C-alpha cells in the first residue's frame, strides 16, 4: 500500500511536469505558474521515484 | 585481481560474464531493453543537437522526414546487425574483438575509444556549465567560439568538471541509478518546455504548428557561418550518430542479454524519444531564443531551458549533461587503465577528468558536436564491419574466424590494415572529393568489408 502511494506521488510529480505546460499551450495557465508547478513536480519525482524505480532492476539481478 | 573484478562490476552490470557467454537464466526480457534504450538516448547531447539543426538551416520537412527515416535505419541496424550477432555470440564487443583482432589491437581500440569518450564527456560538462552559470550571470559561449572567452566560463567549467570527476572516482553505481530515475522526467521536461513556448512562437493550436514550423522554427536558412543541412544530412546523422553502438557493435555488450534478436527493435524507444521528440523540442526552444534575442549567436542550452520552464529546465540541463558525462568519464578511465591494470582507478579517472575538463573549456567541443559525433561513429565503424564479416562470412569462404585466438597472435594484422585503410579512404574522400563527414560511414563500411576479406585471405595464407 505504501509502495503504491509512493508510486502515485511519483506519477503526480511527473504529471506536474507536463500538464501545466499543456495548459500554458492552451492559454489556460500563465508561464510563471507553470514554472513553479514544474519545479514542485521535479522535487516530488526525485524524492519519491528513487525508492521504487531501481528496485525492479536490483531484484532482477538477484534472480 | 579481486579488486579489478569489482571495478569492472562497478563500471556496468552488463560487464558481468565478460569472458564467457551469458547463461540462459540471466537473459532479460524486452521490457528491460525498452527502458534502457529510452534512458540512454535522452541525454545532454539532445540539448545541443536539436538546436544545431536549426543553426544549420534544416527545413521543417527535411527535419521530420530525415529524422523518421534515419531513425528507422538506425533501429534496423541495431536489430539486424548488432542484436543478431549479440544473440549468436553472447559476448561483449571487447571479448569478441580480442578473439578476432588480438589483445594488442583491443588495447589500441580501447585507447582510441577512451580519447573519444573524453571529448564527449567534455562537451557534456560544458553543456551543464551553461546552466550552472545562470545564477552568476556568466557570459555564455557563442556559436562561433573556439577558445574560452572569459574567466567565469573557465571557472564554471572547472567547478562542474571537478565535481563530475570526483563522483566518477567514487560513485558510478549511484550515478547510474540516478540516471535511470532521471530519464522519464527528462523526457517530460523536454516535451513540456517545447509545449510551453509554442504560444510565444505563434502556435495557438495543433493545426497551426506546421505552418509556424516551416516559416519560423526550421526556416531552411542557416545562421551566419554555418553550413546548410538538407534532408540527406539529417537522415545520415540520425542513422549514424550512434554508429559506434549499432554498426560499430559496441551494443553487443548490452544486447547479448536479449532472449531474442528481435529485442534489438526496442532501440526504437531511444531513438524516437531522444532523437526525434527531444531534438525537435530543443530545436523549438533554440528557435524561440533566436527570435527573442534577434539572432544572437550565443549558444547556451542552460539559459534557453531556464527561459522556457524555469528552474526545472535549468536542472534538466545540468542533470542531462552530468548523467551523460559521468559514466562516459568513468568508461574512459577504465579504457586507459587497460594499459596497465595495476594503475589505481581513482588516479586514472582523476587524470582523465582533468584532461576532459580542460577540453570542456573550449566551446568548439559543443559547437562542433554534430561533426564530433559523426567522427566518433566513423572511427569505430570499421571494427563493426570486421566483426560482421568474421561472424557471418569468413568460415563460409574457407577462412578461419576468431583468427587471433586460433593462431595465438596478439595482433591480427588483417584487422589493423582494415582499420587504417578504411579511415584513410574516408579521409581522402573527405579531402579530395569533398564528401562531408556525415556521409562517409556508408561507403566506409563497404570498403572495410572488402579490405578485411582481402587482408584475411593474404594473412591467413601465410
């Protein structure tokens, strides 16, 4: 459950990097807000993703 | 010996089983290759190559069609050349080369490779420095610069180079893991940056993109002092920018883990994310910069990405440059260490890092990246042609494959002659006929094949 939550947060972080840019493109968000959200998304991704992304590889190499 | 073994293990997990075929239970599924290729080919170089296409006056239609066809040819090369041989032999390029060409030739090959790695790492240190210098209001390099033009640039490059070298000396595993984590995020930032600036270029909906692309982004007019790139330039560059990896066979080390040769097609994720979407995205960013700066010759990926998507963009440039430079520097160190395995790894890496950092101070390394990448593939290509013929043709012609191993020679002169004659032929084609470096790989490959067959017949008859 915890792992799933962390993964969810990671994907929210990734989403915060792309969705605001789409909204800027469709003139529904200002570039400044987009920049702030992208930074927040970047931090969220790098805080959460390392805990699960390399796990699959490590497990596979242990097989 | 044990220390040496752990060193190689740290270099890269694919270097396990270096001296033997991969056991069946260690083979990997296609998902593993999809992820690896997607991660490896979205890197710091993408921040430079896309803008250089704009600087070289590629037109929109030439760019899109050239990239699609060139990337398809690259994927086919990975699948039908590299993956087929990788699955057939299941050994690394270096081990196969040692059996074919001998230990002495492999040593020379390693050193040449190390030199090329240093320059590639140097260009990535320079790219990262353009982002690190933003808070210090550093004067950025110009497209026409060859030598460093200010002290701030040199100091920033040395700061980035020092950190990169120290990390390469102590922490390859962590950097490798970090690069895997950063890859999906980097792809998102590339796409986001391009999307976010499109309105500033006049693109208000998807339907208006193509007309703006043709009239404003890829206008077909090169910048001052830059040569003109057409469809064939783009196609051959996209095909051959990783020539060392596919036709040059360096990816045998990776694809030998594939259960089936068809996994070579998974390289499509790398080329179409990194060498299509990322190049187009970075080209869009640079084009906007040119318009807003009224044709400035400043060429600095850091400030361009920062202007588009803020701090996330600048971080992306640093991370992309750093995650490319770091393993490259480490590999260069290991290649040089192969001269004398008793040399301390950290000392070799320190030396390589210093050399690389000094090279990174010269902006020409970044500005000439297209030519350098083409040269890199070209220099290593003849070895791939030799391996191809050795694996498929030599025994059918009644000759001995793996000749160095069978004959006990430390240097198979047929391979050395093939390398030298092919490169001399390419050089002459360039100097005498004026064929540009991007196109030399194709005729060069056929010359390498021909020379190796003839040289093997002569050598083995003796």
